[in-house]
C-alpha cells in the first residue's frame, strides 16, 4: 500500500494564471482516499484522504470534548512508528496493525511509519464551528463545489461546513470585515498536475481590514495558499495548510500590519510562513510590515524553502516587530542549492529589518541550516540597494534530535556598498541537550556582520 514515488526533483516553472481548473470536482472523495490508513475516532469511522506525500483526517470535536480515542489501522506491514510532536501528551498502544491513541485537548498528531517521510498520517482535530447567521456564501457538508474565483465584498462571510470540499480561489480587494470560516476543505489539486506548480493563489485578500480565516483546511494549492496583502488586523486561527508542490508556500504575509496566526498546522513544500513586501498581487504589497505574531503552531517544511522565513522580497522601508513563539518544527527537510533553513531572514531588497523575535521554538529534525540570515542581491531582487538587519533575538530554541545543522549570518559588500547586519542575541539555545554559548559552538559561519551576544 505504501507507494514508492519515482519522480524527478521538482522544478519551478512560471505559468500563467488559469481561469478554470484542469477538471471539475464532482465528489468529496476526488482529492483521494487513503489506501494506507483507516481511522476510527470515539468509535466512528473517519474519512482519511491521501496522496503521494501524506495522508490526513479532519475529526471535528464538540466544544466540551476533552480528549479523543483514536484507532488507526495500518493497511500495510510496518516495523516501527513514532508520534510527533514530541511535546504531545498523547499515549499509544500497538496491537499488530492497530494503533490505539488517546489524544488530549484536541491536539494535532503526526504518525510516521519506519521513518518514512512520504507516508505520514496527520490527525488534525478541530472544534466544530457553527454556521453563523449572516452567511453570504455557504458550502454544505457532503457536497463538492467548483467556484472558480470567488470575489468577496465588505462584510461577506464564507462558511465551509465540515465535510464540504470547495475547489477554487477566494479573493477580495478593499473589502473589510471579511470572514472565511468552517471545518471544511478549500481544494486546489485539480488546478495543476500532481507534480507541477501553477500560478493560482488560494486566498488573497488585498487592502482589507478586519480579516478572519478560521478552522478550514487548504489542500494542495498550485502556488501560495493564504496571502493577505497590504491588509490590517488579520486573524488566522486553527487553520491547516497541506501543500505538496514547489512554490506551494503555506502562508505569505505581504505588506501587512497587525497579523496574528495561532494554533495552526502548515505542511508546505516551500516556505511554511514567509513575511514579504512585494507587488505580485498588487502594488500596495510593497508596504511596511509591522506587528506580526505567530504562536502555538506546528510546522513541517518539506524539500524546498524554509520553515519560518522573512524574505526574499523585502521591497519596503521597514519590517519590524515580528514574533514567532511557542512553535514546533517537526521537519525541515534537505533542499540543497545552498538554500533552506529553519529560522531564516533573506533581505534581498531595501527593507530595514529589525526587532525580530524567535521564542520557545522546538525543532525535532533540521536537515538544513538552523539559522540562515543574509543581506544579498538575488534573482528575486528588484531594489538596487541592500537593507539592514539588526536586533534579532533567539530565546529558548531547542533541537532535540537529528543532525547538528550549521548556521550562517552574512552581510553584503560590493565596491560602492557595504551592509553589515548586527546585534544578534542568543539566550538558552540548546542542541542535543547541550547549551550553546558561542558562535563556534553553534557551528555558525559569520561574515560581514557584528554584535553576537550569548546568555
């Protein structure tokens, strides 16, 4: 049942935006039913989806449920298994092909078999979101929908009920007080070939205020999944993003202020989260970025991209007050090409990037760099001057297993321009149980940069 994927390394190929999918969705089963797992929760069988890279189920809990009793039947032989994240309070017993789990507090759980990263099961519970009274676009349980591109207006409420699968994109422009909520799926897999990217971004609010995205799962988009652009007061909570193609960023925060991301899971084959300022969606995306909080989230960065990224496109004057805290990175897989990392800033344009905080971050597998911070001129650059990076804080960062990755912090020097990032603060950095107290102990390469402070 475990399929061995024979494929070439994916390449990014720019493609034009499509107005229609490759094919229409006719059934909620068309995203693919898992051939490997069967799942019962509290005695009730769950729908388990699966593709070439992962499998998942989306149980919905009542508000007063304290824990879930989960039975997973694996329909293939396996020797070993493990559950992630390692911080979880769940318990598990094995009886042949049957795994019995108890999951407290609606926690998300990742089941891995025989250290195989191409067939994990994501168990992603969520609390039931009731249909609000003022719904303007409703998608009902058990139904498949083809919406093309749905453009929202101020005050619109999109409700995707548990068990609904909606194929398409959702956009808005100058629309305030927009809500996209529910426990269902927004699907993009029928807009691109299974191993190729596309140009279609799935949720793109532009120049809006008071934007809420809550509870839904975004599956297999052909490009970036959620892209608030030049927006203010954005709340993204209890969301799952499951991407599998190159350029399939999970969440790109573009030229925004006052954004909160909480209690979400992102599996992306590119950046899980990237904070940017660029003009691809609209010229207003080249706005300053400030007051971004990402907390209590779970991440899996597959082959390409970075886990928690600022950059590369930084075409604004300032990016500041960004906080990543209380997060777990289960995997940051190996990319190569001198790229890829867990905690990364790539300032490839003019922005002054400062007051960046990484706090209480647990990393269970870092196959690429731990820290990768660079001021550089790259293929993504459009500004002709480089921006400064300073006042970056790392506190309570832990790598629990896997390799001891290198880190890099590098400035920029050309004949008429020198830019030296400075003032990096490290407090309680622990790798494989050992507290790190110097640049050398961190296995860091530093060039054209100053001010390293360890506590």
